[in-house]
C-alpha cells in the first residue's frame, strides 16, 4: 500500500498550474469551506476568474500543505 500523502502530491502535481478549490479539497482531504477560509485568511493566494470563480496556484498549494 502506498503512502497517502505521496499519492495526494502526485495527484495534485499532475494537474494544471491553476487548480480549483474542489480539486485542492479532494487532494488534501479537507472541506471546500476550509480551503475558502485559508484563502480568506490570506494563507493561500487565489486569483478570481469569470466573476466569482477562483483558482489557486498548484505549486503554492503543494508548498503550503507540504506535498
């Protein structure tokens, strides 16, 4: 059985440079609300696209969660 954090890192790192809140939440096994709160608190940076939609930089997310 493989290490879960390694699998999560590989999964997230294989995604596009900009990732959705849903993708991050699924990879790190946290709720979307938690990810939104991290953005709101300034712990993760996000860019707004198409109105209310936001994207996060994959490499920054990986660095924050130590993946």
